[in-house]
C-alpha cells in the first residue's frame, strides 16, 4: 500500500463536503483503500490516497488517473491537478542522520 498526495489548485471556493463527494465517486477498480481530503484555503486542496499497488510508480500513476476522473465528473470544484506524488519524508524520520 502506498500513500500518494494529489495536489489541486482551484479558483472557486472549496466545498465543505468535498471529502464525502470525493469518496462517493471512487470505484472498486481504483484500488483506493482510503481517501482523505485536506483543504488548503483559499485555493488549494489535497487528496491523500492510500492505494494498493505493486510499485510506487504504479500508485502515483493510478492516483493521477483517479484524480483526473474525479475532476471530469463535474461534481468537484473546477480545479487543476498540480501533481500526484508520494510525499517525501525527512531522512531523520527514517532513522538516517543528517550530515
């Protein structure tokens, strides 16, 4: 399972029910185990996808496809997908010292 963040920019207000609407639009074939929505007012929001995949590249590609499909439904605010990538963690959190 992989965590992938899809970041969006919108020119409109971000609806409070964005999380409920987004989750309702997911399909079993998306292989999304969990979706969280983070509002970054005034013009950004992030989908945090927990996806089942065999590799990180596959998870990132799937998160991008699902994000574009959700936008295309017209049920989300008009937005531009900025990126769909696994979030990077600082080396010290992974147990590596900083040089």
